C-alpha cells in the first residue's frame, strides 16, 4: 500500500449516486487509499457535495454533470488521472451511456478502472484506443489465473485473532461501510484490527488483504477466503479481523455468507439490517425474511453467535433509525446501533471481552 494514492480519480455514477446501484461510488466517497477522489459524475446531483447527498455531511467532493466539467474543474495541482466506474448495477453490466463515458475518458488520457462484470479491456475498440492514448484499463473483477488460486487446506486454524463476520440481511445493505467503521473504531480504541475485503469496491478503496469473491471459480472460493484471512493474520498480526460479507444468506439473487462462515471460520457475527426494507433489494416479489428468522438461520449454519445488529437508516429519519434500534434490542435481546449515526464504539465494547480469549473461542 506504500504506492497509494495511485492518482486523482473522477468517479462515474451517472443516474445512480445515492441509490443501491451506486454503492461503489459511495464507498469511494467515504474512504479510499487508492485514489484522491476529485469528483463524482451524476447530472441529477450536479452542484452538490457528494458527502451531503450521501450522508448529510460535506466531503469536499463535488458532484459534476459530466466528464468534461469534472476534468475542467479539477484543481491545477491535482489534475484528473483516473476514471473509475462507480456503478454497481444488477449483473454488473456497463450501460451504453457508461460505455460512451469510458470512451471519452480514454480520449481525454485518463486511466480506467472498473469493477463491473463487463470487461472493458476486452472491448476491441476501447482497448485499441487505450493503447493509442497510452493509458491503462484495469478490470478489477477479471478472475485471477487458475495457477494463482488457492484450495482450502485448514490453515485457517492457525489464525488466533478474533474473526468477526460482518454479514447482512440483504445485498447492498451497507456491510462494507459498517465493516470499515468497526475496524477504524477498534483501531482508535488501541486494538490491532484489519479488514479482509471480499468485493471490488474494497479493492478500489485499497484494502490491504482481500479477494473479489464473485469473480472466482467456485472450487477455489473457500481456499481464497482462507488464504486472504491467513495472509492478513500472518503478515500483520491483528487482534481482530473483520470479514466483509457479500449478499445475504437468504437473498434469491445474491445468496452469500455461507462461504465466509464455512471457510473464514468466524468466531462471531455482526448482522447489518435495513429496517425499512420489506423486500429483497430489486426483487419486490420476494419479501425480506424477518430479522429473527435470519439470525436463527445464521446461527444454525455457523454454530456461532450473532452478537450485534447494525442498522442501515435508508428511508428513515435519525429519530426513526434510533427507534428501530430500540425495537431490535427488545425483539432480539441483542445490541443494535446505526454506526453512521452514532459510531461503532458500542460494537467495540461488545467485542472487547472476546478479543483476549482465543482459547475460549475454539
């Protein structure tokens, strides 16, 4: 990570910033080591501060209407060098307008980074254009070569750090953001804590250890999770490792969590939940399973406890979000907190008694 930041980024999120399809851009606005983020492109919010749109707090990152304006208004001392696709649509496909924006970015001499399943570097026209302009295209979700992949071995048992799986009741529910906030709160409390990322956005944020789970061949998913957690532990010796979840255990389109439970062998689970959601994200025909049901399912599969619920306050006022936390406490008997509103310090207090007792977690 010593080479960070790699450059100055314009993040493309046309039509999606502030929605679940803009979660990659959201992550880059909130934190990234890989880039200095100069601006976000979304004509619907042009003229606004990206942090104000996202969290009600200024981030010093302007939302611009288009690429030309973003390049023109970049500070002279930090001109734009990278065009990062901040869209995260269902299926990871690049819309036609996005393809045109990528072409314009290459023409302008910007490197292109994308976390979509549509590989820009395999588009002959765009690849040739990039070669002529002397810029690089990085498709973050391109699967690694088979010979570089790891199969599960059991070396995960050498990891004595407290392993916390940050799972969710749905996709695009804020798992990664909460995971980062928990890691940062642990570090402020004097704990050695690290995040193991599992998606393209964590990579774009510059996470030290991780994989891109949904680009892997299934036979190697468990081994790659194990290797990432083991490498994190052996290289940095943290007291706590937080594992970023993907999808949710019962999500019909993005089932996830079982891989982390099976291969990451977490000691405890923190469960992210959006109380205002009634259906799985993007699928109105599929009602969201009730929170107590999801907790029981996770504990049955993992044989490990859900120790806290973290709340996503989308469609809720701060007062409603805090009231939802209180309702969750009554219904589940678990601590509940909205970490974006109230910080992750209470989570640190919940985990503190477990950190120093590795023998009791076996």
